[in-house]
């Protein structure tokens, strides 16, 4: 099952022209990481839709906010060099964050560490989508999607239930668009 730009717009109406840009690269990433079938697609698109502001942002907006400032020196993210918090801020459609996550993502996507020197690659549509697929696969989210564990998926992506209401609305829309109300 592939998603069309028209379907993305029905699910993510604020995506605008981004829907046409992201439809093909999302399909490539979803195929690569076995995000197949209406159930998995609906959950993936809802989560990606929330994390990216409906495909509008592939880079975290930087205030800096109090939370973002805490990225600096945060060893759990591998941010050990001054400036790592800003350099390795959230990017991609699921917002890969922190030096260690960029390294793991780079190894997973490219087999090398190029994202450590070129983190902005995750802002490009292809790699924004591929990094989201990589994260989804690495964290076993297909299996959780198969079991309708939406809140567990949200926690694995965001560390909590931030934006849960928006995510649930996007999920309901995605289920209706991709396969009708019975998913």
C-alpha cells in the first residue's frame, strides 16, 4: 500500500505543497522499513505528522527554549562537545536528536558517520523520511502498531505523551483515509 499526496493532504491538511514532495520519499522509506498495511501506515503518518507539524518542519525550531538549552552537555544524548545541543537538534520527520542518535542513524542509513559532519542532511525530504523510517524500525514500532499500542509508540518517539490529542486526531484521520473506519 502506497500513500498518495492527495491522501496525505486529507490526513495532514496543513502540509500544502509538502504533501507532494513527501509522498514519494515516504513511500520509499515505508517500504524499506516494512511500514506496510493500513494499520502501520496510519500510525506512522499520524506520528510523523505531529512531529513535523504536518510535514512543514524537518528541523526543530530553535528558540532556544529551556528544554533545548538542556540538550547541551546531556550525556544521555551523547552531547559532550559545547554546541552539540544546537548542532544535533531535532531533525527529520521524527526529529532525531543528539549526537549519539545522529551517529546511530547515520550508521543505519549510510553505513558511516556522515551525519556527524553534515547533520543538515536530515532536513532534505529523502533523509527526513528515511530517518523516520529508521527510527520506527529500530524502536520496534511496527510490532506496537500491529497491536494498536498508540500511546506506547508516542512514548518511544517523544519520551511522554506530548501532543497526544493532536496525534490521536491525526491517527483517526489517517485510519479513515487509508482504509475506512474499521482499522
